C-alpha cells in the first residue's frame, strides 16, 4: 500500500507523520537539535512512496533532514508557496515569500471550513492569517510566541531571571505579570484580526482554526468560535501531496 511521509520542520520542533489510505499510521515530533534521533524511528517504516516537507528553520537542519530521507528512493518534495494550490489563492505580494508552514496550514484550514475564517498557529512565533469566502488568503500577522516575548524581556531589561507564572486578572508578582501580559498580547491580536475579518466579509461570526505546540496555553482563555486541529501543517502537507499525486496520474493518462 502506498504511503506519504510528511515532515513539518519548524523553528523549534520537527513534526512528522506517516499517512496511508485515509489515516495517519504514526505521528511524532522531536526538538530540532535531536533531528538525528529520527533515523532510528524512520528506519522502521515501510518505504514511503511520496515524501513532502515544509521547512522554515535552519539550513543545517534542512541538510540533516535531506540526509535522513535519503534512506528511501522517493525524491522529497520541499513545499514552497505559490499563487494557487488546492483551491486556495495566495494574496501575498510575493507569493513565494509566504512560509511553507503557513501555506500548508491555510490549505488545510480551507478544506475544513470552506468559508471565512482565522487560521492561528501557536508555535515559536504566532501567525494569525485570514481566509476569505472564496478561499483567498487575504494576509496575516506574525508576532512572537510566549517564550520569545519572555526572552525579549530578559534581553532588554534589568530582569535577570523570570519565574514561571500563571494568568491573573490583576497580577501581583512579576512572573504572573509577564505570563498575563504575553497572553493579553496574543489574545488582543487575535481579537483585532477577528474583528477586521468580520468587517471585511460583512459577517456576524467566523471560526478560528487553531493549531501549534502552544495552542493549549491559549485555549482556556479563548472566547471566540474555535476549532482545534492537531498538526494543521501536516494535514495541509497531505492535501498537497495527494493533489500532486492526482495531477501526476492525470498527466500520465494524457
């Protein structure tokens, strides 16, 4: 049976999944510094017939992934954003400049929703992207995630350490003040983009598709309509892979 290996190589973690038929056979993730550990996992796999990768991180990591997937004869497909794919229109001024992870997430979100929505990815960075009623990516914003915001305070202030904090409406210690502040920053950006979407589309409500390793930190405080999708980028990669395979078969038949 044919199978697809999808790899989402992000700034901090590398997520992967082996997909066959209509289901995931296996999924996992490793910290980017531990990418070499994947060899012992991958070597157990049946030979994938198609390999697709989204990579937005370091060149060194890309080289390591290239070496890993050379275990198999299938040539890896490195996803790059373009003007149109899988019914999604890329509204970026320079379409190729859009990160492949955002592109894959948008493609997956459109297949899920087929209507205006926000696409939120909570990783090292936070991306909040907008899809229109026609499946056009109208644009989006990028801001630091929880850890990057906290590290920027350490780098740019006299704080020498920051204790782990939790949310409070009225924080009374520094750790909680920072955690609450970072949460307000992200939620505030989402609320603003949500209202812009509603105004632009002239609608009363829309769903927020949320994914990413830090999504669980945000969800308890979320007040907007929400759909939580694990590994949205991997889901998008599978959609793209199946589209490529389908078009390849059509071309062969012609």
